[in-house]
C-alpha cells in the first residue's frame, strides 16, 4: 500500500515538473515575442518595452496572415470532410452485421500503424503524374485519406454504445435508415464526433512533412511550413522577435481549443469506452 502511494506521489511530482518546464518555455517565448531582437540576445526581455509591432511584422512582412489562413482552410475543410465520410462508415461497421465487418475493423487498425511518411512519397508520384501538385484540393484530399482509419476506429465505439431502441422507434415511425442516421444517430454520436474532430484539427494544424511535399508555392503553405521558412531566413534577417511572435501565433489556436474543450474531450473519450 505504501509503495502504491509513493508511486502515485512520484507520478504527480514528475508531471508537475514537466508542466512547470513547459509553462516556463512557453512563457519565455511569449515574452521574447514582445521584446526586440537585441533584448533577446542581451538576456533582458522587455527591456525596451512591449513591442506588439512584432506581431504586425509577422502578419504583414513575413506572410504569416496567408499561412494562417491556409492552415485554417486545410484543417477546417479536412475535418468537415472526415466527419461526412467517416461517420456513416463507422455507423455501418458498428451497427450492421455483415461478413466483412471484422475484416474491415482489422484493416483500419492495421492502417493506423502505417507511418504516414511511407505513403506520402508514392502519393506524390501519383499526384505529379496527374499534375495536381501545388493544389489545395490534393493536400486536403491527402489529409482526409491519412486520417480516415483513426477517425473510423474512434467513432465505432460511440455508435456501438447507442441503444438500438432509437433505430427501432425510427423504423416504426416510417423513418428510412438514411434519415434515421442523419436525424437521430448522428446527433447522438456528437460527443465522439466533436472529440475526434478536435484531434484531427490539431493534428492537421501541426502537420509539416505532407505540406512540405505537396505545397511548394508560398501562397499555399500552412503555418508549419511558414515557420520553418522564417527560421531558415534568420541567418539573413536576424528578426528573432518576429520569429517568436510567429511561434505564438502557431500555438494559440491549439492551446485555446485545449483550454476550452479539455474537460469535454476527456469526458467524451471516457463515455466512448463505456459499454452499453
């Protein structure tokens, strides 16, 4: 019993130290984003006052506004596409008993274990042959394809736990299976759909390698590629304050989403794991 308590205490100590280090790092980056480059190198953050112009320079001079808009487009459209495609698929696998049911589940589990980097290069070859490189549509399509296995696997448990009485009542009232899904089952599975959408949004928002391969033009780059380009240009511009401002801009959406929806995410994941 004493060993178990010590183990729990050690876990909390390690987690607290880790959280403190992360908080210190993010706090330092935030203060650096409001300082001048000379203050950063002198180790005296905010010595010249608060400089919000760093954020203006990041948006205007460094094209962060374009990168930010591209990331919003890629993440939002991909998430919507995943919901529209994967929700019916997960519902069919979870609720309809057919011969290939178990095989499909195993295929999606196996697909989750395939590293994305293994399929990006072959996909690039196909896209190049079809002359679809440097196109927003192809990048969104790749993002959707890469996140389908996880999304379907995640939603299956939520659809499984919805009682069959809802479908039976809908059938008695003359509701078609199509209408029963969109009008009844889809809203009932909304906790799982919201949770997996948040996971997918954050994953696509922070994605780097696929965007690097498929979006070579400046006006198509998302924030992750734009930030890397800024880091590469530091040896010529030395605008480190602008770079840290860009880092904060990249971090803000994911941090805000987590702070607002963290309790909902945890509760929804727990709900999905409870059997009927």
